[in-house]
């Protein structure tokens, strides 16, 4: 089945810089620095990235960071737990905006 999302497009990500190579280089240098070992291990950063990928619903990132997590030694249970953390934060962020709705209702309700 053909869909808008083509997993093969992930391999073309580097092409995004062809028309703006200076800006792309800065982004990719930054990206590489962010994911380098630091206070967090590369494995921990990959788990965070996988969780964020689910929160922002990027199928390319989900594919990439699922692979990276496995390569860095994570297992399916850890990855699933990370996704649940993202889900809880995203759900909580939606719910807390209910306070805004309640505030507006209080102002305009008769």
C-alpha cells in the first residue's frame, strides 16, 4: 500500500541541505553534538529521542531512534516505558490546558 510516508525517504534526509548547505551544516553539526556522549549516555539520549519522536509523531524519527535504541543496548521494554512517559506528559499537557477552558467559561458563563 502506498502512503504519504515512505520509509526510504529517511535515507534522503541529508539532501535537505542541498539548497542551503551552510545552514544545513550548522544544523547537522549541532545535531551531532547534542547526541554525543555527555552528562547523558548516548543510550539515554536515544531513549529520550524515541519518546519525543512519538510525542511529535515523526515516523522517520520513530524508525531511526528505534534502531538507534536497539544498537545502543536498549530493549523493547525500556523503549515502551519511554514512550509511555512521553504519552503521560503529552496527555497531562493537554489536560492542564483544561484550566484555560475553565477560566474562559468562568468569565463568560451566565
